[in-house]
C-alpha cells in the first residue's frame, strides 16, 4: 500500500476506536452519537427511557456504518484501485464492501424489530415489562423510571458508556448498546472482584475498584455488573452508593474491601481522644446539637492539655462544646495534606469556630 492509503487507514482506525469508545477528548469536542443526534434523541432528564430507546438504536446504526465509511474514504485515498466500480475491484475489497453493506442492513432490521408496537420489542422495554402490574404495561413502569430519574437525590456515577444510576426503586447500568434495569427490592448484591491501584488517573490517589454483581430474584431479568471506586483518602462514592441501595452488599469469600485512609484516621482519632482528660460540663450549661451534622449532641471540647498555657504552638480555645467527635475528626482530617498522611496525627489545625490552633491531645470528651 502507498503512503496516502496507509495514512488514511491509520487515521480512520484511530477515529473509529475513539468514536466507539469515546474518550474525554471526543466528549469535549462533541463527537458522540448523543451530541450529534441530540435534536432527535431529546433530553435524558425529561424522558429517560424514551431517550435511551432512541440512543441505543442510533448508536447501533452509527457504529455499523463505520466500515462503509472506511470504504468510501478509501475510494478517495486510493483512487487508483478504482473502488468506485465494485465489479473491477479485487476480490478482497468486494468482500469487504459486502460486509460493510450487510452490517447496516442487519442493524436497520434489528432497529425496525425493536421499534415495532412503539418500541415494545426493545430489550429495555421487555425488561421493564417484567415489572409491570397485571393490568398495566411497560410504559407505566417507564413512567416511574422517568419520574425517579428526574429527582436530584439519585446516585449517578461513571462515564457515559458505563454509567451507574441508583434511584429509590431502581438500579440501572447504562452501556453503549443496552440499559440494564433491576428493581431494588428484588436484587442480591455481591462484591465479586476487587482491584487495588496505587494511583487513580482521575485523582492521583490510591484507589480500589470494586465490581458488584446485581442479580435479580426474577430469573428472567439478566444479571449485570457495576463498578465503583473506593478511594483510600475518600470513600464518598462507595458510601453514597451503599446509602442509596436498600439491599445489603455481600462480599465473596476471596474479596477484601479495604477501609479508606480517612475512615482509619477517624477510628484512630476517636481512640486517642478517649485517653485524653475528660471535660466536665457545668451543670448550668446544656449541650446543644452538633453544628456540623445536627444529628447528635456536641461531645467534645477543645482544652489545651498538651503543654502549659504559655508554651508551644497550641492555643487555648474558649468556645463552648459545639461539635461531636466524628465531625471534629472530619474537620481535623480535612485540614491535612493528602500526600503526607504520616504527619496527620502530629499536626495542629485551627478551631473550626474561633481559629485557635490545637492538636489531638487538646480534644477532650465531654462528661
């Protein structure tokens, strides 16, 4: 092959791979099926199920046209091969053209089958139909999914090609060609795999990737896997997922879920505070709710006990007890350098209210 042919082949191969697997750069440039056909697809927030019925069909058709696009491009890149006239092209190119024409034909046939009876034959519609009441259809279930997706309290994470969405009733995984759906009250959740990585490309923090198997009690509903990140310094995503899920998450016998570094610090912080001198609240003073979480009563007071009053960097705090032990520990951890966890316990931070500096030895439990 001559140079233009090789150059076009390599360029088109890169484009095709990026168009199918859509890296961040393609998303930013708008080179996705969702963006190019946004006018026809509509809004995902307004109608989640109809949007993905159309999106999966459009994605399948667009991807099936990629080989044909390569053949058309080669007609210009390698004009001496006379690919404009299939009868005069080599046998290999005629076979490739036949394949390039068959793929969109098969895709169109499948999409036509899906769209029959107002998309009732689509895999997503058939899955929703399994949850429909006897006198209702899949559209009633779809309306429920649409309503819950519009709520702001849903859990959603992941890239567009592998999104995980959890609402009050549904667990969903959005992939390139499918949308998996399971009802929360029917699912069994099992952590089947755990992968430990020293650095995450997104956050430059140690991360653990957990694969959770979502299996419905209904055998007709296909099981699927969801993946979530458990950062050693921030387990918020996994914690929010567990909080939104109603069913407990079990772990397979050979899978270990490592506790985040932040959680380990809070445990150590609490154990050290327990051995510090206690602070006795005057009988005339009532303990109020913690101003950090407003869920529990204030349980700690900052009293300089590490050194004499006029010595060292720590300062006396004159604030009344206003924080619980957990919130004070989270405040202490939030002021640390994430890259230097070895310095956390010996560091000093300002009081969240009056900014007087203190160390862990100055945090006293209220008695």
